[in-house]
């Protein structure tokens, strides 16, 4: 869209309006119209694309909350990633976006470099009102170093600096406002990694930070109290045998500490998957169809006995959070044994993580809210995140 310079610099943002009033007006324009705002003049374009404008909108409460799903088309009825790998080709993964205020769905435009769909097993995170897509495999199952960012202000993707080294099945998280940490996984020789790289969105550059104490392939991760937790995973010599320990990176100390026996809810230690999520300072996780909350003082996972997770949603696949709401996408089979994927929300503010027995009916919170979506938004979802824009 061509930018038209309708206003001179001397006129301010909006002619005949004080600058702060004009700013308040522009901050109330919905994000869906920001691309049109940017086409009015270069001054408006620079404004709506600036970090300052985003920060001002955060302070004024004019932002909106969205759930982002890295999602395949509904025709991909497999509930396992292994089946999708065996197809040896793009499955059309894209980013589905759920507007929590308007309760509407949309599909973001494809990355120009990947018109047939995002890379399989890529990771994505939300930061500074943007979505970042990192790594993954191409259709030949080759590891990619690419990183792309989606700008809501222009509704376009742009390419970022490549990851410094190849890694698959890594984990990642946002520390601070503009920093993404990428940890673990394995290299092209299937050697598990303990190395960690940090990406600076503002300066579009990567740097290495101190490595973890041990190799961790397929770990889970969360950011809790400003620290980056890398949970479980397995070393090269123990393929698929997940460990119970975790490691925590403290940005202020630029160092890692180890937590023994942090992961595991039963006799078998399984993959943490993509259902680790922090909701208002509490760490939650799913194992099978059960919801657990982590008690840091006891270094123990406690079962939320009355969460009431729907029994027909057979496999929780990924989770994220908005405020006190835990948002989960899982697989559901109908009577014809066809699989679709549902998104549900659960208010954790009503869940007492210290209870080991069900509460009375008066205080029960066993209600999950189904997010209504038509068929095109019922494909398998690899990962999810929440973004405020």
C-alpha cells in the first residue's frame, strides 16, 4: 500500500489537535486498521510501527489479547507428529489467530519464503507485540536456521538474522522485553545439545550465553519470575529416556543452576511436551488428561483434582495463558473415529494448587469453556502462545 504524505511535519499528527490528544485518538484505532494508518503518511507509519507506540497502548489499555496456534489444516487428521513426519512434505502449517475480545478467528498471511506452510517442528514465541517463528524442518527434513517475525502494524512478515547453529527439537522462551533464548535440542548429527543462544529482537542479532550443565534434547521450558526454566529432556546416550532434573537461567547472574527431581508426576518420566505454562506466577502442566500445579517449596507437582478436564478431549497438545485463563488445545475423536482439535479455556484463579482432595460443590471450578471455531481452525496444533497487540 502506497504511503501518501498528507500532512507536513509542522502540522503535527492530526492538524488542529494537540499532540497528546492526537496520540490518544490514534492509540484507540484497532490493530486491524494499523496498516491503513501507516498508509496515510510516513509520520503515521513510523508511529504505528514504533516500540513507543506499542508501549503507550499497553499503558492506556488499548491493546487486545490474541491466542496464536501453529496449526495444520483440518485435513491433517493425525493426532501425532510422527505421522505428519512420514508424509515427507509440507502439511500447510500456518498461524491461526483467535481474538479473545471479539471471539473471532483468522489465519495470518503466509511467510513469503514458505508459501506452502511453515516449517514442521518450528517454534514460535510472542514478544513486543510481534510473533517470531524459529527454525524447523523443510520438506526434505533438513534443519533450518531461519527466523521470521510478523508485524501486526503492517500485517507483513520480515526475515531476521539466522540462528547461529543448527538445532532441532529445541525449546525457547522470552526473557525481558526483546530477548529470546533458544536452548537444547539436537544437532544434525543427532547429538543432544547443552548450548544456548540468545536473540535480540531490537538489534536483530544473536549471541551465545553460558551453556547448561548437561545435554537436553526435547526439553520443555517456561519463564517464571524472570528466569528461564529448561525442564527435563534427555542426553545423547539416553535417547527418549527423559530425565527428572531441570536447569534455571538467571539473566541477572548470567548463569545456570540445577534443580534435581523437578519433573515427573508418577513412576514414569515422560516428555514435558508443549503444555508447560505459567499462569499469573503459577506453573501448570498436563500429563495425559490430568492438570498439575508446581509447588516450588516442596519441589513437587500437585494434582488439581477437580479441574474437570473434559474426558472426550483425549490428548492435550499445547497450552498458553492470558491473565488467569489457561488456554489448551487438544485432540477429540468423534463416533466415526475422526480426529479434530478443540481449544478450551480454564480459569485458574479458582483453582487451589495446594488441595489434594476435591472441594465441595459450592466451590468447584470444574468448568472448561469451549472456544467456538469452525472446521478450518480444527487442525492439529503443534504449539501455542499468547500475544498482546
